[in-house]
C-alpha cells in the first residue's frame, strides 16, 4: 500500500526505482510539520489558470470530470499516458513482472485487482489513510490534481479501504499505474506502476478466535526455501519498531513471520527467473552463493512493526520492498475491526529493471520494436525470458540554462526541496516544462549551481539538460531548437528571467 513518496500505507516500499525509503525520509524532513502550499507555485499557477479557465471538464479513461482552474495541473503529456496501462500490456516487461509476482500469491486466498480507475478522491488518496492536512504529498508540486477533491492517484493504497471493506478474500494484490510530479533521470518517471499486497485474518472466523494458531497453520502450509536470511532484530521494539496497543506480542510476531516468509518466497521466485535468464543468455553470474536476504527495521506511518527487505546482489545490498503489520486504525475505519494482517508494496519497474537488466526507465514507454520485440512470447512462456539487449547508445547533448527566479521568490524549494508557504519556485515545475516540451528525449536534468546576489538577495540557478534520445542520434540543431522552446516555456509558465 503505497504512500505519496514511494511507501506503502501499512507497508513501506521502494516504489521509485532509485529511491531509498522516500516516505520515511519525507516524514523525517517535515517533522515538525510546517504549512505547505495548497496550490502550485504562483507563476505556474497563473499559467495553468490561463490555460484552463475556460475548460469546464476533462475526460480520462472514458470518464468525464469537472476541472477547477485553481487546482488543475495535469498536462496533455500526462493525460496521454493514462490509457497506456503497461502492467496490462501483453508481453511488456512490467506486465511479465506482475505475472511472476502474482504466481506466488495464488487465488482463492489472494484476488488480483489490475484495472482500477486512476482517478480518485482526496479522501481515498489521503484522508482515509490518515495523512495530515499539511503532509508534503498533498502539495500540487507533488501531485496531479483535476480539482480540489479529485486527483490522479499517487499510490495504489487509494483503493485500500474499499478492498478491506469488501473482504472478498483473505488477501489481495493491486497492480496499477500511479502518478507523481518528480525529477527527470534514468530511474524516475511521472507515471510508474506499483503492486501492493495484503493478507488478513478475522477473529470472528478463525477457529476459536485464535489468531496466533490460525496464522501459524497458514505459515506451516507455505513452502520452504534455501535462502540465507539475516534477521537479527526482535519481532518488535518499544522505541525503534513498536507493537500496536491493540495487538498482542504473539499476534504481531506470528503475522510478521507469515509476512516475511511470503515475501521471501516471492523474491526467491524473482531471482530464480533472473538466474535462469542469465544462463540462457550466457551471462556469467558474479558469484555462485545462495540467495541472501536481510530484514532491516524501518519506519512507515501505516504499519508497525515495519521492515525493509534487502537482497545481496552483484556484490551489494539491494533494497527491494517495504512491509509491515497493518495499522489497526485503517482496518477499523474500513469497517473490519476484527481483522489483523500485513501489507507490502513495491515498484514494478524497479523489479523489471532488475529482472530484464533494463538500464533506463524511459524504455518502458518506448514503442520501438527493437525494445518490445525482445519480450514477445515471454508472458506465455517464461522459459523465453532473457536479459534486455541494448540498442547502440546514442551520444548525449548537454545544454545549460541559467535563470533568475521571479523577484521575491526564495528558491528554497529548488533541487528537490519542499515548497512552503510564501515560496514561488519548485523544481518540479521546471521538470514538467521539460517533459511537456521534450517528451522522452531528455535523459536527465541536473542542478549545477545556485547563486544568491549579495545586494539584492535574488536567487539564480543553473540546470544542465541532457538531450539523449533512446532511438536515434539528435543533431545539435534539434537539441538547440528544443532547448530554446524549453527556455521560452520557462519564461512564460514560471516567470523566470533567463540569464
């Protein structure tokens, strides 16, 4: 169940390909919580209002929603991606990855939900999960809004309360496209795909109401594995990883054991597929050691106790997912207070990049046959799974852009910082401009320098834009043309002054 910056409600995760426990970092950075802007930065907000003040509605996946020009910040670039649903595209690496994970969580114990609507309410996305009103994930600099109460989901957990309340099965899996305004690099994209899973036990239905015995019976029924497990910490800790007041120590320990075994089996299946695909392609493994996993205590607002799973891979520890014992208040609010359970969340692109050795997240959105053709037939026969073979790497073309912020802007929200009340600049607004103008032609945008004028206090920034197409070599003239358009849009939309 994924939170606004890559963690799972009732189970944290690395939803973003290159991030480390992003939600827990965001929570630490925003504590004590400070007021955050309700709207996007001022110049960008004025631009959006001008563009959409006469547009009464927008259609997304065949449904029409009223537009509020004060809130609407979904560009045509993002709208055009809402119909792609890579996790359902046959023989696509994201869909194949979903299929492999689902095979470890079979029905009828687990039901899969893969076609839920991407438009949700602010209540579903934030309020039902306990996000405070000033949480960073609510800001328009982070989230795509249609109007003040409707948005493109930032995590699959927006559907959590509905599925818990329905109680159609003891467990469920959700796979879906999610949307977040973010930086531009090879491991981040404004649309990506998450999978979350949950498993519950009901005191009203297990024999004699004994949750511990029921969980242990289900644990004993799970297959064994031969992985090396490092798990040196206690099942819970009063300060680092606390037990919830409504759970007994025995219940929390039993649920945690079932959770960890289930996810260990999932990772074993994924890495078995990695090893087999390497063998078919003649790729030599760096070491022949058994698969090694370690569990690390973590903090997520929606699970407790909580853990991250790391896997020893190619000489280092690789973070794979986050998880934990579901916060009881989420189940209570869903109308199932007699249930107790666990949840996990992960990013499908992150796993697919590992499984297929795909080096750039933009490739997932490519419709180039040289990419898609490498996976044809794999979904029907996983024995055909092989590592991705890259195209010829096309040269980079770097262009710098230096600019002054509008007078009165502090610029404290640049370089990934969180905008606060009174600020008129956020780096994500620049990223949106670059994406809208250039699409996937830009590989990354990097802050190179910042400067504060000693007399006026005015802020200046310099960013380097790396123009590199995945499909062909760009000419310098093409890159120059795109760069000039980017600068023009920055002036018009963000109110900056090009230096």
